[in-house]
């Protein structure tokens, strides 16, 4: 997720003020903290960590990641793990982990983005105060020292200044006391502009934006944004903008030529934009030539000179029709409903980018070409280049050389404006014409554009169609429409949305930024109140979210109250949400809340400013695009921090509470004539619900009942929020002294034979230690992320350790621990505030093999020591509560019952049960299993795994050796070696279903109003370290294996076999413990490429098909899964085609170019992640785990070498280990439609399965899935 490098890195997430109840994993990139964690405040983490400058950002408008209704939002990035909203991968068949680890395939690690970084707590260390005081003293002087860009667009340059270290004291308001007039002048002054951002415009009208950025090194991003989308389509053109995106992008030969260079590319379409983007190395390893001109040439061909070949149009027509059916999930339909009601007064409600099926089928080449001619020309586009660029003048020259003559052939000469408005082009194309609330600068920007449009002769180019909004403004007298109800048989939960819509307020001045800060404080306080007050009992809601977001895509700011609940509790859930909003509006935030959240935001901002040189190019680019779309000032992180510090001291409690009243008034004063009328109230509900003792029954609800539930929350008595006491430490100095005396912690030899207690690897910087209680320690000192650290505890066992009498005990137990949130004598509220004060992110999850606990912390203000204290308390003084157990069990019961409502989950679920012979440890616990559990049984199942010799802790961060080893000895060395709950378990073996079996082909049928189909094909594979489920060690036979793969493969290995040195190299590669992990990864890349080329592109049987590997570390097994979406009429052919590709690697030999491309992809990914602490944490995992004996330091040091040295024959050695014969292959086809079977049948015969559930039983929905198309590739 990646937020951008923004100014408001200092003020994270200004684009989306979001309140989230902890039970529900948020749908947007704001979900920075794991939703299962009980020891951190998820909202705060999301708030503090996004770097989106003034955009309360749940979303990147252009990627469609708004947290509100957005049907068909995002196209996947070529790297699937970066995709956010679209779910093109195999659905998680089971949350075998509390964090919903995917069972059917190996989960892609979430990108460690700057939007998901833990941030620091603001300190009151008075020794550093003067540096801030001096800045504050000069705040209102004429020259405030915030770095600014050069005045003109032609000669921008960076002004080198340094930001002195320091902190902001709570009493700063008392120090300043500026005169009212001086304060007013300051707040009206302009924010600084990014000092390194270059903006320009060619004679043909093409705007370009360039930003030098060194991360990742030797790579750059080039995005061509054409300002046209579905909103520009006529009634008979619905979906044509998306069609052109497909045809232009995939039809480009110049783009294809880049594939061999290590570049990757993709495209997407939304309401207002079509974006083609290429991520490329600056040059290839084999050449010194600059790749930028070739990338620009490809973008020029794609956007302005596409080949509209009839064959390509037909291919993409088939692909889009398949895409339309694939994404038509119940989540998408819910999002469409929300968007339609929110924007019922304008075209946004009727122009989803995916388009209409009947129209897509009819367009000919001429129709498509005419739309392209109308909208695709340089003056209607912006080029963004961000990356490792040293010579700006040269880059500008290259842009002019490629694009300078484009579109000029038929133009009349005209002089462009001498001083083009920096936001002019973006503003008129990105922000629709609004009937109210956007005066002043908007008209100026429009006039600037109209002047610039004279450059072109294309007079047929019209201004973007006007979009008129009905604003939710006080005093307008507008009466709200009655609540709307969308009811569907595939819905499982009650979902309530209450919307307020206002004009976007551009963030251009210090006063604008100040308002954003105050809104953030309000939303932080509200989230924490709901999360803590109701989590200590059984709340009536599953989640409550309050989101306040600017949307460049929709041209408005939307505040959304979202309530998710079990249908039986819907009225109480609405009442609680309204009651808490009203409490905050009536009584405001407390002095403690103001100080706490303001200081946390400031410390986070300081932390992000310190990381200004470590922000990835794509994050910076995303930020610039978002800010330009909304008209916000673009600043870098340091400017953002300085600006935030400048305004923070002027914030008062009264003003914060005034802002709270303004934001919340549409809820708290609902029904009053003076209150803003909600833009829409929409409830999405199931048709039937499960009632205990009754079974399935009709769910009835009316608009008047919804209105009554809102009013009941308004009438409930409320009291002011009490102040809470926050513990300074979880382990006091006295307690720590007693622990050290009692346990005498020390480091012991890693290997008794060598008597060496510390192993240091100079090449990687990794240090290995072991404590006297048996806990293994790996750590690495890294300066990549300034003053930041990450830590992960891994406990061997996981769900595989569940006994046959207690299936589900581990996963429910881990969830119970999270739900309780208490340690020792500290309440949940105190623990969470402790995490807030130290800005600790903590997540707890269980997988098939492990229980994991992960922390993100700051090195400032004893943040690392605080994180270690929390880990110590969890290991030694966890509190197990009956009500937390009841909530966890109910949650998994909800997961299970939601399986039949999802085609993908049902199909994948069935496949897992068949393949693993009904083993419930890899699927959702059944109601019967859940009923058999008790608090004692789940506690024993979890805590019995917490044994010293079974635990490994890895830490990566910007700490010193003295600091980290002190924390390790103090807080891990004093943990008992064996838990008081320790109990030996005998686990049953894991087996695949014996062959032959008539169950290997399965079908699932789902009644639905719309037709859809999907399929999964799976089979056995070895684990990552060469062990198979049969107990075989593949390394025992690998050296004697020889495979005839034809002349090309023989030529490939001839160099190796030509001399003794070559044979030794081959022996080293094939004897390396990571040999099968590497070669299977390369094989997966090759198979994925072939599946796309054959099943999607050539045969037109699907829009999306993928091959995934799940390679275990501890368990001696693995499996592969092919997932494919299609139509009911094509899905069987698609399955056969996938099988043919999988089995066709012998008849259709792997070419060297395929292997080279796979190597580049994986190496590029590895190199890009090397500066991430979280990535290094993954590399350190299992380094000393006795249950993963083959993992050693060479598996980290030799990664690049193994990728580069792997041959085609090596890949075939891995391919031979996949079981792909008929007796080993499992497949399941799922079909939904009106003619489908009466139910999803046969689950009971397989002992009733579980759902994989990444969504915790709650279908993630929000305004977004419909507003942007999926990635084209």
C-alpha cells in the first residue's frame, strides 16, 4: 500500500479520515495495522503512517482505492502483491491464520510501503525543545524557513536546508501567543512547493512532471495520464474508454520490446483518467544506453499512435467481457448500489468504467478509433517521470524529442501561455464543473486551460461534461431521501452507509493544513473511543468506520459512516454508532485526547521527514498525481513536517471541537431543519439469516425502521468522555531488576561444540544469538529506515498442531488473545494507549505452521524498549477472557456460514477439502468443531507452543548493538523457558487424498441473478526445502537426475559441463538448500506467462488466470494452484487449456528468453525490497529454527547468485517434482447463475469445510470497485 511521499507525510492520511472498529479489516490502504491486533490502535497507525499530504487518504484517486463505494476499482499491478482492491488471485480458502493466511497458494508478502510504516511518538524531551522554539518564534516573521521551490517552472531547483532535530512541547501555545492579526496573516499564507519537482509543457500542449528520486536505484517510473474516462462516454459508448485502454496497451509492439529489459508495465481506466505506466531500469546490464527514450517512445505509441487492428480489438473484446463477469461479485454489486445512490443526481451513478455488455459486443474498429481521436491528443495528457534521473535538462530534451511533433501535423501555430498554471491542466480535467462551492481559483484555472487549448486545432475537444452534485450543506433546507435498501441472497452481513457530500477544500495554505490536522485529531479520538469502550464487552457491531475523504475521481469530499453487524444486531449497531458520534459532537475531545493525538501526528511527521531519501519512486508519483487531482499543494516530507509543526501550536481545544461538530453534524443532528441532509443512506442486507434454534429465515427491514434506529441513537442519554490513565511502562525498573535476579539471563553458545555465543556475518550484517532459556535471536542493524525497527516472534506449530478433538483451537485461541487485549494488571484500554503513546504496531496471527507476532516501532522515545515490554507481557502475563473467547468463536462461525455466499470461496474451499482428504486444519473450523472448544482448550493449544526452544525472534532496525542486546536480555532473557500451560500434543499426519478417487473433479453451483464462473486446479508439490509428503528428500536424487530437454537446454548447460569448474558450479547450485525454492519460483513465473499468453490472449477463455505455489517451511508438503475465471459456457474449456499449459512444458520446451525474463522479474523484486526492514525480517525467518533445519545464512547470501546461475535444466528438475498426472490433479469448477444448482452441495459429505477468509467474515465493500478498471495485464 503504498502512500506517497508527501508533505503531509507529516500529516498522513489527510485524504481520508477514517475510523475503524478493530474487528473489521479496512478495505483501503489505510489498513496499516493488522485488524486482528489488540495491542495497537489501528486507526492511529493508519492515520500516522500514510504519507499522503493533504489528502485524507484512503485512496489514490487514480488507483481507485477509496474506502467508500467504488465498484470495479483497481486494476492489478503486474506485481500481483501490489494490487489493492481487485482480487485477481485465488481467494483465500481459509484463514488458517488469524490473519487469514491463504491456504491454496503461497501468499504474496504485502508490500512494505511508506503508507504502512509504524511511526514515532512525539516527545516532550526539553533538551531538544529550543530548536523548535526558535522555529516557532519566527513562525509569523515574513520569511518562515520552510524550503520552497524556485518561483518559475523553467528553473526549479532544490534549496538545501537541514531540519534541526527537536520536538514539540505541549505547552508551546503558551510560549507563542502571537497577535491575532499576525496569526491570521500566517494562516492565509501559501504553503511551500516541492523544491525538486519540475513542471513543463510542450508546444503541442503535453504537460510533463519530473521528480528525481533515488529509490529504487537505477530505475524510474513513467506514467502517461490521458484525461479521459468513462464520464466522457456518450450513452452508446459505455465502456469504450476501457476498451481503448486495452487495445492501445496490448497492441503496442514497442511496449512488447521492453519486456526483455526488465521493465514491467500496465494500464487502468477510471471515471476521469486512463493511465499507462511503465516501471523500467534506467539502462540494461548489457548496454550503457539510456532506456528512457525507448520507454517514452512506447508510451507515445500507446497513447497517441495505437494500431487499431481488428484482430486485437476482438481479442480485447473477449477479455473485457470475461473481465466483466469475473468482477461482477456481490462486493462489486454492493459498491455499484452505493455509488448509484450517492451520486443519483449526476452521471457518475451511470458511468462505471467497465461498461455495458451489450454495447461492448457491438462496437467496430471505426467507432473505437473515433473516440480515440476525440480525446487522445497531447494537450489532453500529462506525463509523469519519477526516478533515478540525474540530468533534468537531458530528460526534458528526450521528452521533446519523442513527443514534440506529436499532434502538430494538423495544428495551427499558437503560442502557449508564458506562465502556465501548475495545476491548470489537472484542475480542469480532474475536477468536474461544480454548481456550488468552487469559485475563485477554479475559474482562473479553467481560463488558463482554455488559453492553452488554443495550441491545438482540435476544436472538437470539449470541456469535461459537467458533474453537478447536491451538496450536504447546513441551512440549504434540502430534505434527505428516505433510506435505500439493497437486499440480495448472497449477502451475509448487515451493511449500513450514511453519506455526506461537500465540495473539495484545496489544501494550499497553512490554515488549510491546520484544519486537516484538527480533523485528524477528531477522527483519531472517535476511533479509539469506539474500539476500546465496546471491545471490553460483546459489541453489537462487527465494525464501525467513519471516513472523511477527498475524491478526485468523484470531484467531491465524502464523509461516510459505515456500520457492519450481524443482521440480528443491526438496530443496536446503528444506535451505538450514532450515539458515539453524538457524544463527540456534544462534548468534544478531551484535553488529553488533543495532546495525545496531536503529539503522535507530529512525531510521526518528524519520523517521515527523516526518511525523505528512502521513499520509493512509485509512492512519490502516486502522491503527486493525487495531490494534483485534488488541487492540493505538493510538498516533500521535510516541508510537510516543518509546515505541520508551524500550525500545530496554534490549534486550540475549542477549534478542534468546532471542527468536530462541523464534520459530524449530518449524523448528530439528523432530522433537524438546520442540519446538512445526508447525501444518501443505504443499507445492504441479506435476504435470509440464520437464527439459532430456528435455522434460515427471511430477513425483513424497512426504511422507516432504519430511520427509527438512527433516531434512537440520537435520543440515548450520553455523558462526557472521562480521561484515561496511560501507563508509562508495562514492566517497571523495579520489576525488571527482580526478573534479572530471578532468571539471570545470558547468551549461550549456538552450538555446544564450538562454544561460540555470537555469530556475525560480515557480508549481510546479520548477527545470531541464543538465550539461556532457549529462545533464538537474529538481528540486523539497518540504516535504511531512519529510527525505525521491526520485530517478529515465530513460534513453530500453528494449526498443524491442532488435535483431532480440538480442530480450530489454535486459530480461535490466537483470535481470543487478540480480542481480549489485556496483559497483566493492565486493561485493554491502557495497553492500547501505551501503544498509541509509543506508536507501536502489533499484529498476532496463526498460520498452518506457525504462530507469529509482529511489531513495528520507533527508536525514538524508548519505542523499541516499549515494544519489547509488550512482547514480554504477552509471553508471560497474557490474560484469557471468556467474553473474548465467545467473540472469537462467533467470528469463525460467521466465517463458516458465509462460505456458501461466495462463489470463489466455496469453490476453493471444496477443492481444499478434497485435496487434503477433509483435513479441517487447512480450512475454516466447522460449527461442530467450534462448539467443542472451550477457553481452556484454546489457551492450552496456543500457549503450549510457546516454549523457549520453539521460539525465534528476529529484529531489524536502526539501533545500536548495545541497545538491542540490552532489550533482548532484559525482556526476552527473563521469559520462562516453558509456559505454565505447556502440554505435549501428538498431531495427526497430513495426507493428500489417495488415488484413484472419483472426488478429484468437483463442481459447485450457486444460485445468483447473474452468471459467473471460476475454477481451481491443484496438485502436490514439495516444500521449499526439497521434502515431499511421502517423506522423500529430493536432494538425495537430484545430482543423478538428467532430463532431455532438447538442444536449447543442452546448449544452456554445456558451459557448465565443459570443465571441472563448471561441474563444481552445477553441483554447488543443485546441492544448495534453497535450490528447489529458487527453481520452483522461476518455474511459476514461466507458467504464469504461458497461461496469460495462451488461455487469455490466444484462446480468449478468460480475463484472469494465475499459477501460485504454496511451499511450506516446516511441513513436508506443498501444493500449486491454478485459478481461472470465465463464463459458464467457457469455464470447462478454460480448465482444459490450463491443464494443457501445465503439462505442455515437455512438448513445448522452455526457451532461454523465458527463463531470462523470469530471472529478471524475481531479481528485480528482490533488489527493490532490499531496503525494506520488513523484507529483511522475512529473510531472517527460520534462520535458527530446528524445525527448518536447511535454512542457513547461505540462503540469504546466495539468493542473487542462485537466480542468476539457474539453468533451464535446473527448472525442469523442479518441474518434475510437481504432480500433474490425472491421478494427482484436483480440480473444482464453480458456476453461479439462475440456472445453477439449488445449492452448494456435498460440503457435508466432506465433513463441512471452512472458508478461507481474508475478510473476517465481513465482505469488504466500499465506493471503489466500480470506479476503476482492473489492470490490463
